[in-house]
C-alpha cells in the first residue's frame, strides 16, 4: 500500500524537506511584501528591523559603543562580502547569505540522517521533526539578516564531527560558534563532551575531550582577544550591555521565574513566551535523558535566558537549538494523529503571527 502523504511519522525525504523549506521562505516573504505594499515601504526596510540594523552598522562601519554586544563572526563576514562584491544594501546580502547557510544546514543534516554513525538526537527521525524546526516560531531568522543560520550550521557541524570521532573538526567548528553567539560557549563544552562520549577507551575519551575542548576554547579566547584589540578591553561586550535589562544576582535570575523583576510584564505575549520557555525546558530535560550532551546543551541555552530577567527572546534562543526541536517533533510523532495535526496547525499559526509582527516592526523574537 502506498504510504499516505499526511503520515507525519515517516522519515522526511529530500523532496519533503526542500518543499517545506521553500514554502516557509515564500510564506514569510509574501507576508512581508504585503505589509511593505500596504505601508508604502520597501522589503529591504523590513529586513533592517531590530538587530538586523545593528548587524548592518557593524558590517558597514565596524564596531563602536553598544555594538560590542554583538558577536563578530556574522556581521564582519557579511561586511567583507559586501565590500568584496560592491554591495551597499547589506541587509539583502545578509538575507541571501543566511538563506544559503540554512540550505547548507538542511543538506548536511539530511545527509547525516542517512548515516548509521550519526549521534543519537542529531537528526530528526520523522517529518514532524523537520516541521518543528522549519516552522518553529521565528524561523524567519533563518532567511533574513540574522546570525542564526550561521550558528545553526556551525553548531551542527561541530556536534556531527565530534560525534563521529573527529574531535579536531568538532573543535574547529565549536571555536567558530564561540565567535558567532554567546551560546557558542555551550557548543564548545558540549562538543567536547560528545567527542568523549562516543569513545570507548578511557585514554581515547580524555584525548577527544582535550582536543575538541581545547580547540573550541581558542574561539572563546579569540573573541576576548578581538574585543581587547578593537575596544581596549576583553569585556567590552559586558559594558555594552549595561543599558539593557539584565539581572545582577542569582536572586534576580530566580525572580524571572515569577515575573518578579521590575521590567517584566504579564501581557499576553510575555505569558506566551513564559509558557513556551517552560515547555522547551521540560523537553530539554527529557532530551538529556536520551542524549546527555545535546540535552545539557539545550538546557544551558535556555537557562542563560534567566540572566536577562525576562523571556522576550525565548523563541529566538530556541530557534538554533535543533536537537531540541527535532526531539520535540519526533516525540509528537508518537502521539495520536489528531494531536500531531493540532501541533502542526498551532506551529503554523504562531509562525505566521510572529513573521507578521516582525514585518510590522513589532518585537517578535
């Protein structure tokens, strides 16, 4: 009997993944193009909202002041490409660059899913696993002027190589992650743990841990060195964040869990981010029981949000945590069919709403 097209428990084929990815990008661009038309704006204007504007400023003019809060790998690479190609509309170049990187991630991830030696949890086992990533709430960042696609690809390659007994490459890509986002620090640690986890002999475990961890740590050192050379202090990123909402103590971090910080709000959007954060946290705990390194990575990426004293970046923090999204999707694939389709519908509606809010210039991370 020919399998049903609506059977979301089946492994995703290359055609399925490609079709859904193209549909996702097309849907977002259609939403934004309609908003731009109604507001008599250009699509390029929408691609410059929020953090995208900061990346453009760094790409064009380099670092200064509060821009040191942003990690250098993405904006400096886009800036180099813009100068090399003579492109002035940096936000468009960034969007194309991110889209290509995201396509690269999907390609390598799908190829890894066909291998028998890929680490547990690194690739999805079902169509729902793919859909949970492709239509995660802010998947628009994967094809717009943002860092997520670069980080997504680098972190996947780091975990893949470390998990297939190639700790040198795992450490190299982990180091690049540390130059891309603050979550890169966690990639360094977890890539080293994963490299040790897949070895059997104690001596080889120690060797893999030191190689992957040592090379990854060079990325952290490189980031601090870069800030020292350019800003005169290795902790310029911390000073740049002084005017942003953040907690100053462990007590402040715990207050975040009960909306206890003065700048926290209990409006519907903040409640949604709060509930979603707890859902993702539970998923990370369950993932850790199956794959400790990847689960701990997801947990750390979520818990670091408590330092902000609010959950307004929940969806964006989760977007590149692909092992967690794959795990949640595969878990949903084991539930009754009505629940599967309810989850997909909910994801789709939330994805559309978030893309719309971003297109309107409203906070949608």
